[in-house]
């Protein structure tokens, strides 16, 4: 298997970067990889995905961060990497999709984690939501914001906002309200979503990319496929279930 190491400049990964440079220099220059190797936490993984999302290549994370929901523990770094290179370790992949975002038919980008509409928690906006399969049909809600989360992002802002954790390889979205006048905490199939609002900011995975003014239309639809690799898929699924069980304790 051909591996490309995507360098993370976080100081916590410094020693691992040196290990790769000294023992696997080819991983730094591989032009046609079958797999991207990422070291750090979930933030490092999301950064790597955003940079390379158009390549369609699976990612394998080495856990070295604060939150490691998408990462793997390596028993022995050199031995593990050698086994992967020699196809001696089976890597299971789980797939998710990003959200493609269009403002008045102009593409703003793709969100790996979530699309959040809002500003300050004390702000007050009016949102109208319609979905292709009529889960929402010109549904009006007023408040600080709304969050539409992918399966990958369901353990991030969505989770802290009271949303449910989604199975990583499911074709679902989580939709939650942020300090709203009506309860909104829904799981819906991945589908086209049209949203109107009156001057709210648009955040794609925590990065502001636009403003949804009155008269504008925001379209969300299924984006690029993202494949995350796991050395022990059952261990990953157990961590996710454990997190779900801690949800309201």
C-alpha cells in the first residue's frame, strides 16, 4: 500500500514527524497514495480532509490529540506503519459525506463537520427550512441559530448543542436549533435543504463564509464522500456508543 503522510505542524506531533522523516521519507513525497496518514487529534483530521477532500483517498489517523474520535492508537509506530505498507494489517473504512453549500446558486464550499447559521447567542433570527423529502416544509423557527451536522460532525458542535450522535457510515443529518422559540432536534435522511433567513452569518465547519440576507436562498446538498480508516473498527464504534451513553448523565 502506498501512503502519503500529511504533515501536522502541531508541537505535540513533532516527534512523530521526525520519526516519519527518519524512517519513512518516501511517505513525505508519495505522488499516488492509496491512503493518507494524519497524526494529531480530530482537528488535524478535519484540516487534512478540507485540504484534500477532492482526491477521494481514505484517511487513517494516528491519535495524538485531545479528542481522538476519528483517530487510532498505534501499539508500535514503526511496526504498525511497516505492516500497513506491506498489507499485513486490514484497514476498515467507514464513509461519510460532506455538505455542499450554495448561496443563491453560487457554491460557497463544502462542510465536513456542519453548517451553522447564526451569530451571537443573544441574536434573534427567523429561519425557514424546507427539505426535498418534506421532513421540513417551510418550517419557521426563530432564535439564535440552527446547526445542520454531518455524521462526522455529530460529535462536535452538534453534540454540545444537544444533538444526537450519528453512526459514521449512515446517510443521515442532524438538525438542531440554538436557543430557539421551538424545539428542534431532528435526524433526517441526507437530502437537499433550502433555508431562508434575515441576515444571519453562515459558518462551514466553524469558518464564516457568507451572510444569508433576506431574499437569499441557501441550498445544502450531499457533497464529497469521505472515507475514514480504522485499525479496529469495533473499538471505534464502542467509543462512539460510550459517548452516546454519557450524553445526558
